[in-house]
């Protein structure tokens, strides 16, 4: 009785996962072993060339470059997101919800439009450059757009809310007791933060960082619009294989590698959170 | 209760017949955004009673991907550049045209009937044709550009303020022409030389841009760009200091064409749509609003001479145009090209 009932409850979820996640991933994986047809279709001839091509220095370079950009976005999201999340979590309860809604507010408009808005701000004749020029701070417009800086700005802007939410849920779980105990024992604010608050919110930091990293490394809109199409990230490379080069098998290979990387990161993060949780319980 | 059920059944049945009837009269057209005057479809429907729905694609490759994946089902008329029309034909995805259903072909220049990609227009009807050249701010570039090398190896004035087309066929055009190669070359060594040149050029570019380069010229962000002639005109319309010139090494001759899908269930309606476009007043209206040359003599003859003066590309004659090599389908070499372009755009 019990096992069948458990299966019944699990069934819809499992079916959903199988049909919409596991099967498509398996298809993508298999597609990577075929050849591109002359007109962009698929030639069902077995080949491992796509995987060999994916580790070519050119593509490995794009992979590293994307990881570097995504990591930079993580660091800045953390620097901006942590104080914000901390501040929100320390507010009286009734004020927390409106503040969180404010954090989520940008999602009310489309990501593409918000990215375009950055072009208006950052271009040579844009708001920032003209303001600086009018104030006499700069003689020549600053090159703010179509470079790595613009891409990171776009990614941080887009994904910092995810960081804040992940950190908020972690920080808000901390009661005031540990801080009080730490202060009573003579630790100053900085020491309390570094020794108590920061270690206990590491799971939140890990969750937020993985969110931002995974979303950033697969993003193709931001590098395209704010990078001027000159900087290719993994997301663009995959997008191009499917829509421009029409090389589906190679695109599938790259997509599979990206999915595999994301799974690895999410698993590591889950293991980490589980361990940290276990430690806390052990200490308690 | 019984009566209610019956009534509901009738209503459902009626609804089905109604959709079936309207579906019969509806064609789906895929075109680039804003490549047809917006009123065109409404006017077509008003006159013929045929419903027409517009679906947009951003690039030739995008619509090729969609059509090859679905076998063309769901689309009736596709607007694509001629190499892609050729590819659709080779794949058996383009329908043979019945010229008796498109009598307005009589309005065409004789040259337009004998284009290399489809002599006799058996499976495609040209919609517009033109050149690819240099579009620039004559008030800011200093010496005016005359050669593709002015774009590929920019001087200090324009360095960092140039853009090139991102679509792979046109991304390669300036380099191939400046090296004296065919724009349809299948040769590996020639493609490799063009690649090396373009990787060097990439370091000097502001951006790759297919769609907003003219506004970058207007705003002064860019000073010199690779442009399709008609798109340069959008810049000229906003700032007369913007000029268009064909590089001394030449241009490609590009043709954007209309193709009826082999999978279309409404081929008569689709050809009626093409025939409607080819009416002198409709096709002229395209030229006046999109600012591209059209292969329709009757339409071009009626253009306001002031327009030809303001937009010199409109005055290029078919004979002059046909001196340039037409962009053709690459066949097997497409794989090499796709890989090469990926390598260029991915070189960071």
C-alpha cells in the first residue's frame, strides 16, 4: 500500500520532470553526436567531432571568458546584494514585505526593454556621458558601452534581485540571540559579523552566487545588446549555432556541456547547504 | 437539458466551420520587421478578401531554421534573400510558381526576369534589389571613404566608430571584395585569408550591427558603417550629411525575394498576394517607404525625381546593378563559412 501511494503522489512531478527535463536533455545529448546537414538540418551520421570541436582553444576561450564575466557579476551582485539584504532583514517585519516588493519591481517590465534602457544611459551621447560632459568632468565621452564593463553592469542589474532574495531568506533566519551573545562576550560589530553572521549565511551566499552565475553564463541578450555583438559569451555561441550557423549538432553539444556545468554547480551548492545545515544542527 | 446540449453541439459545430472557412482564406507571410509598409496587408485584405497574417523574422537564418524544422507548414509566403530562396528550392521547400497567377510580372525590368539564381523566376519573385556599400557621416570622417579598406583598416578618425553587418554572408563581403575574391568563394584558403583580415578588423569595430547602424550614424556614435543601400537611406532621411557610396572594389548584388512554400495550402492566395505587391502603385509605395530599389520598371518609372536625388541608390540602373556579382547559395561550402564566421565573431 505505502509504496504505491508514494508513487501516486510522486507520479505527476516525476512525469513532468521526465517529459520536460530529462528527455529533452537526453535528446540534446544525442543530437551532439550527429553531423550538420548542408542546409542546416541534421545528418544522422555518428561523429564525436562536435565534442572535440567544443574543447578547441577558441571555444574553450569563450567558455573561460564567460565564466570570468559571470564570476565578476557574482562578486558585484554580492557586494551590492549583501548589505541590501541585511538591511531589509533587520527592518521591522511590517516593513520587510514592501521593501522586498521594491526589489522585485524591475521584473514588472521586460528584461529586453530594461537592457535597452542601459544603452540610452551608457552610449557616447547618453545620459551619463552628457551629464559628465556638462559638468565639465570629462572632455571626451567615456567608452561605457559595447565592452565588458557594460555587460557586467547589465548582468548585475538584471540579477541582483535574485541575490538579494537568496541572502534575505538566509539572513532573516538568524535570531538576535547569537549576536547578543557575541557582543556580551566582548566581540565588536565587525568581529561578530565575520565570525557569526557571515558563516551562518554562507548557504544563502552560495545559493545567490550560483543563481547569478548560472543565469549570467547562459545569458545572450546582454552581451549582444550591451557588448555590441562583439563579445561572444557561451549563450551567444549556442544561440548562434541554432539560429545563425544552423549547426544544431554543435549547438546541442555546447548546450549539453552548459547544462552539465549548471547541474554540477547546483549539486555542489545543494551538498554545501546540506552540510552547513547538518553542522548547525550538530552544534545546536 | 437535451435541448441545451443540442444547442451547444450546434454552436460548437458552427464555430468549427467558421474557423475552417476563415482558415481557408488566410495566408501567413513571414518578412523582416518593417520591410513592408504597415498598411499593405490591410489594403490587400480589403481588396481581395484574403486574410493575411504577418509573422516576422530577424534574419534569413532564423526563418530558414523555422522552415526546415517544420517543412514549411504554417507559412505561405516567405521573404528571404536570394541565396536562401535558392536553398529552399534545392530542399524542395519552395513551390513552383504559376506565372499565369502573377500577371503583374509584366511590369518587371527584363533584367529582373533573368537573375542568375533563378532564371525565368521559376520559384522566386524579387521584391527588392540593391547594393552593399559604405554609409558615413561626410561632415565628420575627414577624407571620404572610397574603398572597403577604409572600413577594414580604419584611420584614427573613424577607428572605434565603425560597424559591420553581422549576418554571415555580408560580414564576409568587404573582406572578400578587398582581397579580390568572389563573394561566393568556396575555397578554403580564400575564406581563411578573409577570416584573418576580419579578426583584425573586429578589434577596431564599435559593434556588429544589422539593424540600428543608421541611428548610430545619426547620433554620431558611429562615423562609417557597412550598410545595405536602403538602410543607409534611413540615416540620410534624418541627417543629410550622411552619404552612401559603393566601394571601388565593388559590391555584391543582393536580391530579396518572395517564395511560396511548397507546403502552402493556399498557393493561389499566396500568388495573388505576390501579384498584388507587383502592382506598380503598390510596389512603388514599397520603394517610397522602404527606400530600396524594386525590380519593377512600372513602379520605378513613377518615382518622384526628387526622391532619386535625395537617395542616389534609387537611381542605380538595373544594368549597373547587374555588373556586380550576385550573392548565391554556397551549397556544401556553407559549412565552412558558418564555422569561419563563428570563429570571427567568437574571437575575443
